[in-house]
C-alpha cells in the first residue's frame, strides 16, 4: 500500500508539468558548419585567458600541448622531477564554448623518458582522446573532438602507470562555457590541487623521487595547490579588493578536496563544475566538495579586508602537506561585519602560570628552571599586517647545552605561536602584544620552530642546541 501510494504521487508530479532536464546539446556536423579556426590562448595558472562571449557559431579551437619532464623545487630545499603539460603544474586552462571543436596537438620531445597522452574529461569517445593520442618520445599527434557538455573539466595523462603520471603533475583543466558565456565577475583564478608521493633519493636526500610505496599506501608526501608548497602564499598570494566578486576554478586530478575559505563563505557553487541549467547549485555554503578527477566552480564577494586562506578542510593537507592558498584583501573595514569590542588583556582573578620550564635532572624531583642570565633574545613574529611576510625574524637560533635563555616574543598584526613541540614549548602571542619565555636547553639537537596557525605559510625556523 505504501509503495503504491508513493508511486502514484510521483506520477502525479510528472503529469503536473515536470518536463525533466533541458535537452542536451546536439552535436553538429563539422563539414556543414565549416568552423573558423581559432588559436587557443594558453596562460599560466593561476591566470586565465580572456573568455569568449560564446554567442556565435561553433569554432574549431586549435590547442597545442607539449609535454615536459623537468626537475624543480616542490618544497623549500626539496626538488622533484615533474611530468607536465607546457612545463608547468597544473597545465594551462583551455577555455572553449559549448559546441566548439577542440583540435588538440600533443607533442612529446625526444628527450622525454616516457610516452604520454591526454585524456580530456570534456571529450566524448576513445578514452577522452587517451586512446588516439599516445606519443612516444620524439612524436606528435593531432585529434579533434566536439565539446558537447558545458562545465569545468579535468584533463590528464593516462599512460600506465596512470597514478605515477597524474601524481607527478600531468594534469590541467578544460573549461567549456555555456551558450552566452558566464556572468561577469571582477576577478577569476585557476587553481588545481595535486597530491605527490615522493621519497628522498639514495644519492641526495634533497632530491626526491617517485615512491610506489607511498602511493600504494595512499600516503602523500605533499598536497599542494598549483604545483609546489608555497606557490600561492608568502610573496605570491592571490590579491583582491573589498567588493570584488571573485570566481575560483578549483580542480583535482587524483584525490578529493573539501574547499573552504577561512573568513568567508561561497556565495554560489556550480555543483561538480557543471554549467548545465538544470545542474544543482549551492548558495552561501561554508565548504564544498571537489570530487576526485573533477573541477568545481565557486564564487565569493569579499566584503572585509585582511588575510584569508583557501584550504582543503581535511586540514592536515593544508597545514602539514602544503596545500593552503593565501588571499590578501585590501580595502576599508566594515565594523558592522567584524570589530574588536575588548582587546586581549589578562583574565581577571586568574594568576598566570610561570613561564619557566622544568629542568630534567638525575633525581626524580623536578625543579624550576633558573631565570635566564645575560641579554634577552628578541624574536619578532611577523605577518602581512606588519612587515609583509609570515616569518620569525630570528628564525634560526643556536644555544649551548645548559644555557638558560629569556625570549622576548613580539607579534605584529596577527595572533601567532612560538612552538617547539619536541621541547614542550608552546607560547601564544596575541596581535600587537609581547610575551616572555624563560627556558633552559638541556639536550643537544636540532628542533623545529613553528607558528602553528601559519606553518603552512612558511612561518618556520630551527633551534639548534650544541
């Protein structure tokens, strides 16, 4: 009875006028259209070429992609041999209109070590072009497909072992705009997240190589946006102004992502990157998904100045693996959106704990560390609200075993920490304030110094005890 009632209800809804999704684009005949040849403009990420208005007849867009295998830095002091399209990770975004033909030429230089191909997720047939585009070193090939689905898509190399090619940087995005194009925005950026599975080479630990073990265990060494740790932080943030409506094209060639703007919300998300009029949309969401092997398109109007972070909210990837993207927003602050009503001050009625750290001894008893002698050690915790970068000014410190040190820690315009996990040091320093820490170093070694909220942005250092 219940099932019958439900079925009747569904049928009633349909007969009431639900016509279903809009009809898909009907492929055209190339010789009948005789399309104009147009050379694709390829721009390095995070940039995008000028978008066509997509109001005319279909075009034949000529795209040339050259593969390149090259060694470059993937993280500070660490290099890796990337596989790429056009010598960059990600490869350039290809922008076409619904109904356009894409005539793709793939070139593989003779000095390559691998065969390559290209699988366009926007293509229909023959493995997205992967089946007809295999080129050995020193070869090139050309094939053509019609873009009959509107949306943002991924392209990648699909030569076995496919995971090795993809997770070594051989991916990009192809954007198929709907008829009439997309609404205007003030700025738009092209981002792709990639997971890399590396290990130090036997001859030189600073030169990393592909790690089949890590990839089998799905344990990436690095998860980065646009090819390397810090590609879009520090000196290379995305820059916008208060009031700018910004569109992000965010792709993922291998794994999934859950992207989130710390300090904002996505006003509009084109679900799974589809521009089809009946595809789902999200409005006012805090976090949205980028499925593995897909791209998501999201828009946000920045309303308040400051530093924002676009992160994969599987936060270990942002804070420990290198994925974070920094967005600097300039303009006038609106106190109705955010204002400080009571700046940091001591908690009333609470006595602060002493900053001295216990000193290990041969006995079971614990004693307080002696007060530091000699000059204070000043460390400035800097940020874009002050000096322009997230750094410790005095990032590499050296002390002797048994030396007692009095640190004077000064934060500029943001909250920071002075953290050495191995030594149990973790001092919070609020914006514009100063904290002191007395500590005795009793064990030789080299210890990592970090600011916990800004480690992924390069705010790291070392303390050497000798």
